[in-house]
C-alpha cells in the first residue's frame, strides 16, 4: 500500500514539473465545431438558430472516436432568421454612415433545437475553431455579441454561460419572464416583449368571453413554466377557475400521453396551451391519434401563427384557435434577397465561391437547404425576422458609438473592445441612472436617464432602447365554443368550495340591505324620526306666536328641527349596496348635517347666556348676538365642516371595498374610509362643537328662570357625547354589516336624544299645560315647578 502511494506521488510530481517547464498555450480538446455559415470581419457577431429540428446522436459505445452530431429536417422559420441576419450585416457593411470603415463578420451555428448542440455551439462561439501551437490564452472572445437563441430554455443556457465573460446576448424570440432578472442575466437583452404581458393578456381574453372553467398545458421548461405561472396567478385574480394544469417536454412521451388522457376525461373545453412549436406539434399529433376534437385552444406567440402545424387532421383541433402573435413587419428588399443574393454571395456552396473553408468538407450537408433556393412565398408571414434585423442593427449602432465612429472620418480600428468600461485608474464607478417613486401616479413613478447607462460590452445605448415592451398583435380567429360554467377544486379569492368539495361557488356578498329585517327596522326608526320631527315642526308653527316657542329664538328652533330631519334621513344612505357615490354621500352628509344640528344647539345655548347677561343693569350685550349674528355663527360653523369634507373627497375619498379577510366564506362589501385622517377630522369637529356646547350649557344650567332651556341642552349633550363615545369601540369591533348598523344606531340615537331632550318639555307644556305658556310664567314671575 505504501509502495503504491509512493508511486502515485512520484508520478504526479513528474507531471507537475514537466508542465511548469513548458510554455502554456491554448489547446483544442477534440474536433472543432464549425459554424454552418460564416464570414470574416473586423468585428464578429455570433448567432445560434435551430435551423434544423431533428438531431441524430452518434454512437456512444466508445469502440471508436465519437463523431459530430448531425442534423436534418429544415426549420424554415429559423433558416429565414439566419438569412435576415446576413441581410442586415450586408446592409451595414455597405453603409457609408454606419461603421464606415469597419466590416462585420458572422458565425452562424445550427443548434438543431437541442440543448446539447446549443451548448456545444456556445462553447465553439466563445473559443473559436482552431489554434496555432504558439497561441496563448488571452481571455478574449473571438466574437463581440451573440444573437440567439430562439427558445427561452436554450437562451438561459447561453446567457448563463456567456454571462461571466460579459458577452452581450440579444434574443429575438426568447420571451421567458425569468430572463428579465438583471442580476442573473446581466448581459442579456432582447427585441421581443417578455411573457409577463402575454400571460396576463391570455387571462384577460378568457375573462372577456366569460369563460370560467378552463384547462392549462405548458412546456416543462423555463418558457412554459414561467409563462404558465404568471397566467395562473392572473387567472386567480380575475376569478377564472383552472380544472387542471399539466406539463410535458418533447422528449417525454409518457408525460405527453398523461396530458392527453387528462384532456380527454376533463370537462373543460377551453384550454390555454403555453407550448413551444415543438411540443405543440407533439400534442397535436397525439390529440389527432386519440380523435379528441371540439376544444377551444388559447395559444401563445410560439405556435399560434405556425402554418407548419396546420394539416387535415390537426385543423380539427386547431380550428378557431385564439391567441397573441408577434406583429409582422416587412423588411424592404428581403424577399428578393432570399432567392438571389443570398445564394450567390453568402451561401457556402455557391457557384462563385472559389476558396471554400477547410471545414466545408462536402457540400452534401447543405443539400436540404438548397431545396429552398427559389422559394420565398413564406417571407410575408415571417414574424420574428424583424426582431433579428433590429438585433443586428442594435449591435452595429452600439459598436459605432463604442469605436467613436464619425462620418467621413471612419472608426478607431485600434480601439480595443473591453467587456466593461472602467475609470482611468481601473476602478468601476457607480452612476445613478434614474429612480422609482411609488408615491407618484403610475405613469410618473419610473424615471430613467438612458444616456447615463454603460451597457454590457461598452456604451451600448441602442441595446438599452430595445429592452422595452413590444406590441403584440392579437390574432382573432372566428370560433364557436360552448361556455362552461363549472369551477375547480382550489378556489379563487371570490369563490368558496361547496359541501362536496368538488365545485367552487361564489362567496356570499354581505352588506346591509333594505330588504332584510335589520335594514327594515332601521329604515322604520329613521322614517319615524322624520315623521316625529315634522309633527313637532307643525306644532311649533301653529303656536309660533306663543312665549314658549318664541323663547331662545324660534328661528333657531325651526332650523334645528330641519337639521334633525336631515340627520334622520342621512342614516338611509348607509343602507343598501355601497357604490362610489353612496360611500362619498353617506359620510359627508352625516358630517355636515350633524354640524348644522350642533351649531343650532350651540347658538341656542349662547342665546341663553346672553339673555341672562342682558337682564343685568347697564348691559347691552344682546346687540352683539342678535338674530343676524346667530344665523352667521351657524353658517360659519357649518362651512368649516363643508371645507373639511371637500378636502377629504378631493384628496382621498371613501370608496366601495370588498373585504375578504374577515370571513372565509363571505365577502363584506363595505365603504373604505379612503383617508382615515379625513374621517377623524369630521368626527373630531363634531365632537369639539358638542363639548363646547355642553360646557356652555352646563354653566348656564343654574340661571334663574322657570323654563331654563340650558338644563335640557346639557342633558341632550350628555346623551349625544355618551352615544358617540360608546360608538367608537362598538364600530371597531362589529363585524361586517353590523359595523354599518352600529353607525346608523348612533346617528338615530343621538338624533332622538336631541329631539326629545330639547323639544319634548316644550311640547308637553303646549299640549298639556297651556296655562304655563305665558310670558309671566316664562320670566319666573308666577311661582311654578320648573320643567
């Protein structure tokens, strides 16, 4: 054992010494992976497209050296993207204003729609094809930007691999919301909107058509899982029920059969299909085999406009599909380019190509592409080509800025392109480029100064401009489908499961209505108060010339009766389903009518004090508080409350709110206060006037008079304050509609208190003791018992 350890130690030491003696250089492990189409240039743009869709793996028996992967079955859409990239680069190379003396080269790899091939192509792009023996590793990538990938999962692999080296990646069709994470993908950009917008829009379409019972299927990859996650969250917010949510990947036939079995036995006829075109092709084939039809497909941009998916059998499933698609944009001159110039100048096996690269061993590998040489009828239907076109131009404009290009002067060719721009001393500076203020209106919260941003790979201003939401054009297709009304077993927020736990039913919406017993009782007492107040007003009007009605200003008495009528009526605004207008009306009406009421009582109290002062020798105080001043004081006190209410309604008014937190099985429809400060100010002002009125009435209670109204005002203010002090804890602790009932009770109780305490004694004398309704008795000249 010791001998073996010694041998290993000696061997490792020999290898270490031998390695140190050699000059380090870059060495290619295995055969190089050559691009499908390439061209040299001063700067090089790499690209990854699944130009072919079927990958053939070599033998892994290890009896011989494994061969390179081979691909077949041309994917026309991605081949057009490769052609678009070359077309855009040719335009830029021929331009005199954009990168005038710089030529752009390209290396386009075919990934065959395989993660394995994609990873292999990524490494080939980053490392180059071959090295001379004397070449040393300088840490510089042979390419300056990469356009790709087509699918989100492949783009995740690409971006994570290139991220540490700060190589910009610009995707034309990777829509996964996950790629928006700038921390995980610092050098990733795209010329297409993320799935955040599309996923939410799918839920809104379903809600628009009134479908509440749907199924969901997605690709088991980053694209499908993230997109479906956003859709499911939005569906729950919008009250859409999802019967099932299944997923599969293209290499998992067992999962696919399970998905189809679920679709077959389900009752949902509307299906949200968040699949790539590859998985969608597999699903359609299986659905056609099982003869499953009559489904309303809701699709995504990856397959909704793919003509290759539509055949005699698949149309029975796809007919009437609805979804979102990338907007078509015509690229001028591209249709002619794909049938002439491309094959003459850019295609590796063109007739004019005299010096084929060493890696082009045979033109046989391009035979399946040559079939497309004279075909361009699909060009007007290409939707992603414009995104590739924009990506190429974004890189070109960024390089134009970075290389300090000037018209008629050219670019600084010797300027080395670094992954980052640093300060002169090598340190990295942090510069604010904008801010987000959640307190501002939604359209003003986000402020960004893009001119201050240093993008990955230099000052790539154009790349930053492209990282925006692109318009998605809805493809509305005529369809006919039965609307399903069932619901699922995990219920959305506004739903509650039934007793059998197999269906979701809408939660009961609770509010104090006019038709229930409590509402009827409160309406009765409110109208009873109005009627009673009206009777008192009629009685006082019929006896308006008697001393007891004239006492303490009959005008204030009638104004007080009017305000009490309004107080009783305002309680009715608290009953019924809350609406935006009723929520604003109920609180402001309550606040203003009660201040008017208390102002009248306060005016009567001051009249009592002033009247006593006026009886003192040499006093002329009543001229300072005559009828005009009394009316003015009531108006001034009330206007203050009106101003408070106007400010409340302007800044943050009350609004109807669905409270789902108090009960699990019901929704409380209530009026949210909007601004708690506004409501507190309204109540506080009423309380302040009531306390002031109570203090003044209490001071005047012992004044010599047979009919001293201050005693009754004192008692009425005691009842008023007691009611509203008790109201606060009751209001906070009462659940649901009982909160509103407590508030109405407080309004009615305090109104009845004022009515009875101030007017009942007078009515008693008018109706039952008319002999006491004299001036002598009121002045205390006739001995009598006080009331």
